[in-house]
């Protein structure tokens, strides 16, 4: 199951994603083996990662997330640390 650029910026947008996508896929009705979010998990609001994970877990399959340019820490001194927050939530990039 593939997802591209959810780019949620607020909790309200996460609620819309839940209603439009996750509720439809709740319990994995298509019997997918895993899911992949192909970048831009959030839209520069890295505080939404944890809730994104909780919502996506309702699909009841392993979900892997790939960081996109909107998942980088803008306050990072260099690219080496730009995915540090991402890694603390999702694991290795």
C-alpha cells in the first residue's frame, strides 16, 4: 500500500487524513502486507510525527516512512543532523 506526500501541517489536517484515508483502510481490508509513505510525512511540523504514527497504525500493517524535504529539521546546523528528529521517531532513514 503506497502513500505519497501526506504533508499534514496541523492536527486538523491529520484529522482530514484520518477521515479520508485511514478510516477507509482501517483493519487492512485489502490485505496489504505493508505500507510505504514516500516522503513529506508532515509539512515542516515535525511535532506531528507521533500522531501520524498512531493514526497510521490503525491500518494494521507495518508502515515504513521515507523522509522528504518537508521532514527535515530546519534548525539543523547541517544535513548530517537534519533527520535527527525523524530518526528518533521512525528509526534509521
